């Protein structure tokens, strides 16, 4: 009976092509832990009897590495043997080298047909040492993704397309409950680390079926209570059956002695960092994030914080992005560019970029940088002024840095003022099955000289002799005007209600310029009870306390200026708000906004701090100097480089369902919002700011809403778990008496057009 059960067990465990003489091939690779140069294969199979078995191990070129024959087997029995390989070529996701093991069975008495069984083999050693996860003696870092909801009946081509997409985003690991051997064949071949979540299905049969795949470096029983009898039994069985690979139990307490690798589910980067900082027993165990980064809507903020854990926390072994990330990749969601950027394996370090000298760091553990080419662009105030390619022989060993000279002259001599940036892009030089020749594999932007702006730019208008500004205080309206511009304020509200330049209106019908402390809630905002926390800031009540006017003389230009200052109380929010508008004779409007909490010890939390300007709908052309071209936020902006960009706000669409914040651009130096003829306004500030432009979804409907923010909140994960009930990085917006000043300068309007 025992023999019968064992035979059934082995039949279920086969991952090879069905055979009559050879069944249940079981291959366990290992590598010498002293030198990591020599490998060993321990091979077990079921011989159905009446056969003689010979073996042959061949490398990727078909050269024989080892061969031999086993003793004749008359009766059915389990057979086992070992093969030692000197100077073995190791399998990794970066270098997925595979050997081929061939078993040939010949009938002893000439009855039946000879058989051959082939099995791909990858030599690799997974180990936990010194509270770190190692592969082949090197620390292993997983840039992974959860893929539990893939289509059940995918073709080989469909699977390859998914892996190609993952490779393009620099993903090197997958966690899935898929038991299709073809999927893991492709992971073996193309180089992806795999974690197989067996859960409650045909777990033992699946385990045995998938055992031989080198890409599978760990097993998972999923997430369950620690007193779950079924999962506990599965967990112990897997550990007994496979002593070479770790088994993880998601969210098992790190104090549980059965836990050899701590794998929390969906923590913030702060939570992960805190656990890494704890003492024993955590210090004795690597940490792997089983699931992280909320994929819903406008999210994936603070990915850099997760990735930086690797450099400052040796125990941190990486993790797997939350389920749903693949769908976002397939849809081309903007945040996916940040994923790709943060997970790239090439870093460009500043050495002396003003003369073209930089350092290139290879963040890979096993692969050299011999198959990349380098192109570069120098930008002056966002515009490309120099470009070229690095043509010298180039290679960088794993985890090493190389200095290169891009070959241009001192930029400070050629461009003595203005911002200078260097964009460096790395391209694949040789096509691979998943990466096309010329495809971008990494990029970086280095600030050679930072941006510096004037406090109030001098507008460039056609009328060189503007008349003096006249101030008229009517019963309901305050009007300031000359031969260039007309600006009016509502005396009851203090709001700007008219802004004309040479007869052209800069405000939408019924539009104005108002403070803005709110944005449409992201999914992460809602998850942290954002409606309750931030809802009062969506449409606050502004109580006008005072409205003052004053004529001034600009000490630099000696021209007349008029300043209108409105003071408000936001009683429910317990803050004071002061807005001043300073108009000069050329039609430029300097706006300064200051908030002061009633209680100096408090710092109210808001989603943004800035103003919203409602402009005519035909002024839909946006051109800016800032980060782009895709939307970006304070905690999701590294992948979007500073440059000159333009788009049509009327054609831009929100990619998120349900509707939520979108379209923001950080580190803006200048923003122009105009019509097709170039008529409109330029926004500038002494400091960088954030901005976005949308077609209004509220009254007035026929308007372009131009958001001008000192700062907008990031989109990183917020959690309502315990003490971590809010954003975990410094991208929150706190009101603490800060002043935001910017200038609106008319452009494109001339006196001749009147």
C-alpha cells in the first residue's frame, strides 16, 4: 500500500514530458558555498523497470559537460544520482543560463521502445545568511509584482508579451498563484525570479510539478491566520520537501520561530523602515514586502522611499507591487513611468557635469553594462542646446562605478546664466528576446546649475509709453486702469472680477482668481478618510474683513503701481488669509497670498496651497518650463525631467475612474496659458511652483482652470492602520504662515489690436 501511494505521489509530481520508463524527474541544483564556482545536481526519478538509463548534461551551446550510465533496473524503483560540474555557469534573472539534462532509457530485454527525457537545468543557490537573502552568494533584491489575476488560458505569445512589458518597466520578479509550467518555463528562459503562492488549491501536486524550475526561488502559502490548520500543514510540508528554498507566510508575526523571512502585506515605506530598525528577532531575518504601493487611481507615490530602503537597510530584500499594477502598465498609466525609473539598474552620478564628466553605477548584481549605448542632451532653461553620443568602448562590472567624459566644453563659459541640466539616456545596443535594440533601459537628469528667477519679471509689451494708473473707488467696484489694462475688484468679496489688457479679457465670463486648498480626492486620500479630513477645505467660507488700496512707486522703474489688499477670516478653519494684488503700468499683476493659523502651534493639513485662475476657454494652449511631459507630483516626479513642454488643455483628459486629481506638474519655472494666437498670461515666481490646466468641471463651465500652487500634496500611500494614519513622507501640505507670491504677465497683446 505504501509503495502504491508513493508511486501515485511521484506520478503527480512530474514536471517533464510523460514517459513510460522514466517518471517523476526531480532535480535539485546547488552551488559550492565557499567559492561559488562549482555546481552539483542531485537527481531523483522513478524507473519503471526493465531498463538501463544513461544521462548526459549539456551546456547552452550543446557541448557535453558530463555523462554516464546507471545500473540496470529490473523492477520499478526510485533511482538517484548526482552530477558535479566545475566552473559552473550560474542562473540568475539577469543571466538566465540553462543547461540541458537528458535521460535515455533503453529496455534491457529489447521489449518496448527507448525513451529520452529532457529537462532544463539552472544552477543557483538561494540562502538566508546574516539576516539577508542571497542568490549565488550575492544579496538578492526583488523588484517584483503580484500577478494573481492573469487570464487562465493564455497562449505562449500572450505570456511573452506580459514578460516583455515587465522587462520594459525593469521588473525582475513575479509572485503568482499560477501553476501552468509554461509560465515558469518562460521565467526560466527570459530571466524572472518567481514566488509561487500555492494557497489552498492542488498545492502538493503543483509543488512537485513546478519543483525543477530555477526561476522559482521561494514558495508562499499566502495570507492566513497563524492558527489556520490547513495552511500550517502546507507550510510545514513545503519546508520539509524543499530545504533549498525559503517558504513565506504573508504577515506571519516576525516573532514566530517558524518565520525565516518576514513578509508583511501592504505596509508603507515608513512601516517597513521601522521593522528593519527593530532589534531581535527581526534583525535575524530578511524582510520582503509581500505587497506594497496602492495601484488604484492616481497613486504610486513615494516609490523612491521603498527603493531606497535597499541602500540603508541591508535586511530589506525588496518586494512585490500590489495586484493591479499590470493593468496599469497595459493601460499606460502615467505613474508607470515612475515605476520604471525607480527600478532601473543604472545610476548616473554627478562628478563634474559642467565639463561633461559623470559617473555611471551598475546597480545589477550579476550583469555587466556591455550591451548599452549612451546619448546625452544639455538643456539651457529647458531648451536643448547640445546633444551627442558616447562612442568609446563602455562596460561596467556589477555593483561598480565607471567615470566617463561626454566630451563637451565648460558649460559655464558658454552659458554664464540660466539653468543648465544634463539628460543622460541608456539604450539597449543588442536586441534580446524581450528588449529591442535601441530601447531605453535607463535615464537620468543632472542639475548642472540650478534655476534662479527674478522676483517680478519685466513684461514685454508693445506699448513703450504706458500712462499712469488711475484708481477709481466706486460703490460696488474698485477699478484700476490706464491705456494698457483695466483691473477691477468686487468690494463686497474682494475677489478679482476683471482683468483686461488692450481690450482683451484674461478672465472667463464670471471667472476670478481665488485661493485653493483642495483637490479632487485620490483613492489614497479617500482610504485615509480624506473626505472628513480635507472636505472642509473644498469650499470654505471667506469672510472679508478689510479691503485696502494704495498707490506705490516702484523704486526700480520709478513707475506708479497700485496695490489692493484683501484680508479674510476662515472661521471654520481658524485661519487668517491675506491676499495682495500689485498692478503695474504694463499690466503685470503681482499676487501674494499668506495664511496664518489662529493658533500658532497648529499646522492645518490641506491638499494644496495655491490659487485657481479661471481663464477664457479659448486660452487652452499650455506651454511651460518644468517637469514633464507626463503629470507628476511631489512624491512621483523623478521620472519626469525639467524641460520645455506644451499641450492643449481642452484635449487633455482625466485617465482615472472615478474622477480624481490629475495633470499636475512640479518644479515649474514659467507657465504660459494662451489662445492659438499666443494671447494670454505668463505665470512666474521667484521660486518653483506647481501648476496644471483643465477644462472647468464647475461654473463657469466655459473656462480653463489654471491651478497655481506653492505646493500640492503627494499621492503616496495613506493608511488608517494604527499610528500610521496619514502620509508617511514630507509631501504633505501644512499651513504655518507661509507666503506664496507669483506674477501674472500679459503676453501677445498689443496696442495696435485695440
